[in-house]
C-alpha cells in the first residue's frame, strides 16, 4: 500500500487531543471528522450570530472537553495572522474556519 500523503497522512497527536479522541495517531481528515462528530453530537454550534439566524452554526462553542484542546492553540499562518486561543474560556466561541488551526496546534 502506498504511503498516505497530505490530509490522509497519519500524524501523532499531542496528549490532550489524544486523550480526547482516544487515539495516539490519526490522519488530519479523521481528527477533523471526529471533532465535528463531537461538536454536532453535543450541539456545540451557535444557533444564531448576534441574534440573527444567518451564519448559524458558523461558530463552535467551547465546552469543558474542547477548551483543553482549544487552549493549546497558538499558531501563526503564512500570512502572519496569529490564532491564539490560550486564554479562551469555556462557553466562548471560535469560528469554524479556525478548526484547522486547532488541529495543527495539537499534532506533532
């Protein structure tokens, strides 16, 4: 079998993410899928943004389990944009597009 590349390549998970997902290594695709399964199962997507239903679900609410993973996130993109969730509190939200940064910050 050919070695998987890109998003399907197996990566080692850092401790908090490994404990959360119950695995020491997974592909980025599987990590993201499992995180979304958890988010949806626990209804952790906002139902409205500033009281309006458009973009509902665009934000993910940090619960007691996710906050540990989110708090490990401090990354800088190629464009220099910093994503820092180290001070995020339970009940606060992140944009769903930032989930990729969370995954990147929690793998080795």
